[in-house]
C-alpha cells in the first residue's frame, strides 16, 4: 500500500527532491498497524498524518532528518509550527518555570490558551497585522508567551537586551517604529517611559512581571492584557 504521489503536489515536490523520501513514504505506509485503508492513505488532507507515520515507523536517522527538513513545504508560519505540537501533543509539558518558590509546568494546550489571550488583548489595543512590538526582558516563560501572542496577533517581534543603554533602546524602538513594548520589570518600564517624548510611535508599555497594576491608558500588566483578551474572546469567539 503506497501513497499516491499524484494526489499531492506537495509530496510530488518533496519526492522529486530526493528519491529516498519516496522510499520513506513507502516504508511508513505499507504497514496496516495504524488501521488505515488505502483511500485514507491516498487522501491529500492526510499528508500531515502520513508524515507523522513516517517519523514513527522509519528508524533510519538520515531519512527522518531529511523528512523534517521538508516541513517548510507545508508549514509556512511560526503560528502553524506552534499549533502542530498543540494539536498532536497538547497534553505534554511545554514550559517549566520557577514561580512562587516552586516549579510550575504548563502544557502545550495551556501555552496556546495564554498566547491566544495575549494576542486578543493586543488586538483589543489596536495592534494589527504587520505592526512591530518589542520584548525587552531577560529570558523567562512570559517572554515566550508574549512572543507567541505577538505572532498570533499578526505582529512582528523585535527584541532588546535589557542591558542596553537608553540611546540604544531609543534607536531600536524608533527604527522599528514600535507601537507597544513588553518590559520584563517595572524598572525597565520606567526607563523606557522616561524616553517617551523621544519615541513618537510608542503607544504603551506592558510589564511582564512584578507590577501590581497599570494605569489603564498606556501602562499595563501582562495579566491585564490577558484578562482583556479573555473577555474579547468571549465576546468574539471567531476572532
């Protein structure tokens, strides 16, 4: 039982690049252990599942690496890549981080829920596709949540090392025409805010940690953005 290459232009392109990929598919789909019938295997919409079969059933490392290298043929964006483990491994651990004197673990599904709240919260602030946003923080779980939230809102992430000088921060924000900045701490937010008159495109600052509350106008906590995002998603589920 072989995958019908003619059924999929994507597979046709992939297998045209390297004959060993065709053999990979043949090895992966000739087994009936998965309970698939021929029509299911031959359906183009099942391409992703066939690829997963291939990775599970073929032990040859060279084949597996070359197959993964072809993901760009059907995964075109970072959100598409993100939702792949959310769909197939949603209950597996995605983030483990230290919080309130203990290790906390969230799954891929929980990570997605957080990122979607942030994305909706940003859209509620007027963030649109193609807008540039900055994350200025040390590495932390919230950094990753903010980054994916920006991506899901259609924005573009720019990063600033928290150790950079005021002049460097001002240059990056202005050069990228940033409209919102995620600051890792109140101290960083205060530093950026001190430059507001010299950063005309900057509309607001979102503080990832340690800030009790924003001002509701141009200073927000991450929790406030998530809360507004949750409300917006309830009001507009198709957002």
